[in-house]
C-alpha cells in the first residue's frame, strides 16, 4: 500500500508520521517546535524527524499542515503568528529539495477538512464543508477531494462571518462575527457574565448547567445554536455542500446543542437544499492524517 | 476556430447561437418559448432552431442555460417554475442523443458567471464569484473555469444570505435576506415607502434622487451599499475569490453606489484578503455566450 509522510507543524510541537492510504498511522514522532531557536533549527529538526522514520524513502510524498493562511502553490505561509520567521519561508520547497519527493503545504484547518473528506465522514462526497468549533471557529472547503484555499489562503476563515450585526464589538473581528458569539472562548466570556468568574472556567461548565436545565444556560445555548445555524446557512447558499462536518473541542457539548443547530439550520435554507447531510468529525488525528492526505490527493489525477 | 452552440432557454424566449471560442456570436436565432404547448413542442423547437444554424454539425458541443437550479450531471432541471413540465426532464440527454454532440445544462446565473470567468472580467483568474443584482440577486462560483453547482444545484443562491437579522419579514426568503434588502425590487419597495408610489417606478428613480443629493435617497443608497458589502464579505470568508464580478440591471446606478460597496467591503475582511479585485460584468450577452462556454470548459482537460 502507498505510504505518505504527514507533518503537523504547530507553534508548540511538531509531529511527523508515516500514514498509509487508508489513514492508518504506521509510525509517529513528536518533538517541541522550539521556534525560539529560529527557522533553520526547526527545518533541520523536521528533516531529522522524517529521516528517523523507517523506510521513509519509500513514501510517495510529504504533506505539511501549518497554523495560518498559506499560498499552497508556493508552499509558503502568508501569515505566521504562531511560527515567527516562517512568513514567506519556502518550507515546502526546502523539504522537497532535500528528499526529492513532492511536498505540499496547507493550512491546518484545511488539512483536517481534507482528511475528513477523504477518509472520514465526508468519504465519497463531492463538496465537503468542514467546520471546527474550538477556541476559535474555522472551516475548510473541499471540492472533489481538493482543498479550495482561496486567492489569499483565506477560504474557510469563517470565524469572521457576521451572524448578527447587532452585537458588541469584541476584538478586531467583525461585529457579530461567529467566532465572537459561539466559539469556546465566546461561550466562556458570555457565561462568565451571567454566572460569574468562579462558576465558569470553560464552555463545558456552561453545557453542564444546560444539562441541569438551568434556564439561563439553556437560553445561552439556544442563542449559540441559532448563531451557528445562521453561519452554516451562509456557507450553504455560497457553495451548497453535500455535507457539513463539524469538529473541534466544543463538540464535547454536542448533546446539548447539535440537534438544535441542525433544526434551526433547516429553517434557513431553500427547500431544494434540504438533502444536505450533517455529521460529526470522525478522525482521531485529523491534523497529521490530513497532512499525509495532501500528497495522496494532489498526486492522483 | 472551434465553434459551440449556446442556448438560452427562458420562460419567454429561446435563443440559440453559434459562438466561437473567443465568445463572438456568429449566428443567432430567437423564438418564443411557447411553454403552453408542452415540453415536446419546446424540445422540437430547440432542435429545429439548432438545425437552422449554418454548419451546426461542425460545432464541438452544445450548452444550455435554464432558469432554476439544475443537476448538471443528469442534465435536468431540479425546479422549473418558469418552464412548467421541465422539472426532471432529461433535456441535455435528448439533445445529445439527437445531435450526437456532448451537451451540458446549467443554471442561467451560473452560465453567465462562467462566461465572465472565461471571456470577461474574470479571464485568467482562479476563483471568480459572479454576482448579479437585478430584480433578484443571484451568484455563481467558478473555480478554475468550472462551475461549482453545489450538491442540489443551489450554490450561488446568495439572494437568501442574511445580511441583517433585524429587518422585516418580506416573503419566503430569510428575514434580512440580501435580495429583500438590495435588489431592484427591494430598492423600489423601500423607496416607494419614503417617496410615494408616484415618485418611484423602479430603482433608477431612487438612484436619480441620490444623484440630486436628496438626503433620504442617499441614506437608502448608503444602507444598500453596506448590505451588499456585508453579503460580499460573507462570500469572501467562505471561498476567498480572486475577483468579484458584479452585473445585473441595478448596476445602471453603479455611479451612485459601487464605490461605496467596495469601500465598506474592505472594512469587513481580514487584511490578508485585501488583494481581491472588484469588477463590473463585461459581456453583452452573458446568457448565450456563457451557455456556449459550457462545452468549451468541460471538453477541455
């Protein structure tokens, strides 16, 4: 079976794995990124980690997922807030020249979406829109198993979608941006205001109160479920996907809000769009497995 | 030069043309659709119109644009409000079997967007989002010169995008749907309320008042320009296009609102997305020329 190298290049850790065409992780390495030692140090580390994988030379290609928007054609990050020094650095080219293997770079959200589209809940679907609700909210548009990165690497930056103009200004995102209304961070902020700093450490505390039928918690969850439904309706009228796949840490509270999201969503779209499917993300390791799927997707016709 | 047949199959008229690969209309036919005489009558008419074109047999393929969502793989309309009887009718297959030429069917908005992407303002661009502001508001997503139709043929049904939840309910579209806030119909409705039934016949009357610096007209145009900017920002965060191409009858008032739209838009996106281009639609006959581009686009690799 064909093997690929997947790399999850984060601000804290770098993970490198050999992954087979079915998405099984055969061998894995993990080391701290140590970005403070500079880009050269990090690049040498990645090369060394790949070379420590058994039979790495037999792999068909290499894929990297990185935190931030990228230019996939150039194999460069366009913005590298969590990997200072790597903005504009020819990451993919340097690895490709060292190993003489086709090497692909993508945003980590897009990589996770690609993994879900090829191996997870989106298997066999034409248009997959992947949404991750975590500290922030991000997305990925995968059409026929290819990532739509966008002109400036910003396709899927759905955290900035305006779901309601009449909200408070929170940060540099748009007023009423979904990330400020329904992400884990946003839910924590809103719940703290209602229940106090002590009672709420994270969104999970809000969900627990909702499970206990606290009325204020239920109202906040209802608002969040409606906001997310509006966001999904915005995406749907733009690209009309076969399936929405929802992942991210906030999905740990899915028992409280997920059905409400879908129910609201179906009131916000045309009748003809009702066949769309809703699914939860399935992959345990979307970052590294999705990265390995980049060469698989782009080397096939 | 390669020639193609383009067909604009509307509720009122059918137009058939021979179009060259540069988008020049070489020969054209136009007849009333006469849908009251049934689908067979209309299909026979289309076939006869094609056969009346000089050297039609030398054309490489046939493309049809139709009003409503389609299943392009099946070559069928999914909803045929303006062509009763044609819902689910194998239009493309029947024409293909008669002429033994590859035949493609698409929604008329998508066809116009494809024309603009291949021959018009979007020439050479990777991701083109075409927006038409007319009686209604519609769009088309063209990626690498292929139409993204969507799972249910509803990609680009952007008229239903919510730009502000806090508006009045107008019809079966979403509350605050852009089509009810900024289309020609919507502008006429809103302007009539302010200036009276007599003063306003169509959106052009509002634009004329704005040109004369009427304050209430300017305020309404400002609102419209902001609403459209919000709509474009929603599209941009989903697919991050290279270019927005705006067409449709309301663009006759572009001197009054178009710059305002772009200025507002640029405050509603991430810095990294600023390179996006704004353009006006260029094709004089996007419907029929775009239809002829369907076989050209899909027969090429």
